[in-house]
C-alpha cells in the first residue's frame, strides 16, 4: 500500500489526480456499454449465464480497479488491474473478428494511462516514504 500520508510532491499529487480523472469516468462508461450490450443480448435471447458473466466481469474489472486505486488508495493493485484490463481488451479485440481494429486503441488508452500513472504514483510515494523513514 502506498504511503499516502507522507508529504507527496506536487507531481505525485497531480499524477494521482489525473489517473483518478481518467479511471473513474472510463470505468463508468465501460460499465454502461456492457450493460447496454447485455440489454440487447436479453432481447436477442442470448444465454443468461453469458450475460451475467459479462456484467460481473465488467463490474469487477473496471469499477473495482478504479475504486481501489482512486478511493481506497490501493494504487498498486488498481494499476495492475487496469493494465490487466488493457491486456484483456487487446485479447478480446484480437479474438472477436467483427470488432473493428481501429477501435482497439481508443479502448486501450484510458486503462493503460491510468494504470501506468497509478503504478508510478505508488512507486514514487513508497520511495519518498522510505527516504523520510531514513531521516
């Protein structure tokens, strides 16, 4: 867990806020898209198990990562989960033949940016905490 009680430098605070501002709206937008797709799936008589799996995975991966990193200050876990989201989006885009490849990059940029920023904030915060502990 990062040392958020320490006197972080302004660049760490800025990175943390930018990552939060990217992660939270991206998570809610992704969840809205998934619920929209699940709604169409119910109308088209898709199996309910598939739709429940789709919705639960979206809730766990997107909202869980954004909330962990933004609200509960578990930046390392949130950053890793957001980067895992990015890998899953890439794998999903590669597997689904109907998915247009030009949409892959816009879907991958927000979790990649937020995940990297959260991991950098965590690392810098821990390094700063270690330096303060030595003094």
